[in-house]
């Protein structure tokens, strides 16, 4: 999810808006989605545009699934990914 519409490419309007529940019990409506490129190799697909959010959020599970990699959390807020060959 991101509030930065300019970071999205291939933007499309959702056929049905998605409501995102927040910890404060309020809901935010997402009506658009698109792709976000991170670095030279990773592309997040179907990223929701949430104009009222103050930050962007990513799902480590979705990144691991979409990019076919394992996500490892390391000390000092570092994130490490490793490609996985699931064919074995």
C-alpha cells in the first residue's frame, strides 16, 4: 500500500473498492492499484493506492511468494532475500 500515486505504474481502477481496516477501527478505501518497482529487479504488483496513509507498507509474505524468495529478518532493521528453487 502506498499513498504516493507517482510511484505507481500501470495504474488501474479497482472494479470493487477494497476497504482496509486499521488498528484504530477506522477503514480506508482503496480504489486504485498499480505496480511499484524497487531497485532494478523487484516489481510489486497490485499495490493499493491509499491516499490518506502517511507511509507505504509491504507484505513480506507477498514479496516472498511473488518473487519466489525467502525473506530473512536480520538485526538492525535489515532485510535479506534469497532466491529459492522450488522445483526440487
